[in-house]
C-alpha cells in the first residue's frame, strides 16, 4: 500500500485542520495510507517577539517546505473574544483605554482607526496560549482571533463579536485551507486537486494576486474582502498606516464563470500566485489574478506605495 506523508505544525489547530484534510482524502482514496508528520516551525519557537518584528517570511511554513524539498473556506472574518468580566460587551462599548490583544498589524491599524478609545497591544502564542493569557491575566480586556480557528477548535462559544468588513477587513486567504505539494509531484497534485472549492479558489487567487502586486506581508497592514455574486467577483482591498490614521482602499469587480468542480482543467497547468488548480479552467483563474493586479495597481497609482513604505520603515525602526 502506498504511503502519503503529510507534514503539519504541532499546534492543536494545525493538527485539527490536517486531520480533517487527511480524513477527506482517506475517504476518497481508500487504497492509500496517510502518515502525518508533525514538526515545530520558526513561528512556533519564537513567542516573545511580534511577528512583524522577526523579519523573516514563511515563519510557520519554512520548515515544512524544507521537508518537502528533501477546501472549502471557513468564515474569513475576525472574531473578538472578551475577558470573562466583559462578556456581553462589544469593542465599541468597552471602557476607555481598554487593552485589546492582537499579533496582527492589519487588525491593529484598522481597529485603532475605528475604535480610538481602545489600546491595542501585541499578544503571541497559539490559540490555547492566547486564551489562557486573556482569562488568567488582567492585561487584556479582549483579544482578536480568526473566527475560522475558533470554529475549527470547537470554541465558537467564546466568540463575543464578529468583525465585518466595514469594521475590519480580513487577511489574504484567511479561513481557507491550503495544502502544499512539491511542484514535481504531479500525481499528488491530482490527488489533492479534488479538494478544491472553485469559489474559494478564485477568491484566494484574487486576494493573493493583490497582496503580491503590492509587495505586502506581515510587516505592513494590508487587508481584503471578496465576494462572488451573479457572475461577478468583487475584490475590496486596502492599506493602512501603522496607527490607522492614513488609509487607502477601493473596490473592483470582474465577470467570472465559476466552474463546476472537476471540469477538465487547462493543459498547460498554470501556477497563479502559487496556486495550482489543474481541474479548474484557465479563464476564471486568469480573470481572478488580473483583478488582484488591477486593484493593487489602482491603489499604487493613488499613492499606496508611500503608505506601505512608511509603515515598513516605522515597523523596522521599532
């Protein structure tokens, strides 16, 4: 029996997500055996420094990618978890100078602008650690986490508020599960290709294309919101200064045909923004990619590059 080895981070959330993918593949391919290999990444080991300060890309994937060398999207929104004494509150109704924990410059920049009466402070650690810090320490009134992570952990009861796009746009790809495969392993690409959700895939291509063209990352506040409705793919993207005082955002759309899953894909097997989807036609993938590029170009032409450059410089200086 052939064995497919699947790498994952050791955190509880990573294992839950990996186990769900492997369980789906086992059901689809009963003739294969899957072995899960857990490992620690740079991001798991450095817990006393803000992610934006570490100055290294692929913090949570590099080790997995080095090991390689030798589905449908959950809610993409952010959620607020409140200290037990503030259950029933919202960010707007928290007392003046309440401290809210987040490791994301994107969240802090947007929420500082929206809720100037609050203070935002860095908090690190996996979900278990952050929740323990919130509940046991008196430092934080609330923390901001990805709603998808809380859902996958079965901790929906801790969600006190969901932040919608007008309050806080989400991170590129947030809520979507990605499975990384060596480019040369065509049979494995075919094997996991059946997991693609076409809508999620096209939205993520647009989001990733927008971020790549902006040359954004963890060190600058960049956020998005996507939707597909009536044959149109809508992409809203924005950039912020670190304190949220400056912002630039806009929305664009493109006509897109959302393919039925498992349609015959392109013969030339394009890789758009690092995504390979051999069973999805090329035209909608290219349309999604071009939408991201067009929106990023629009913002750059309006002056977004200056906001991003200043944000990078300030972040590095601190």
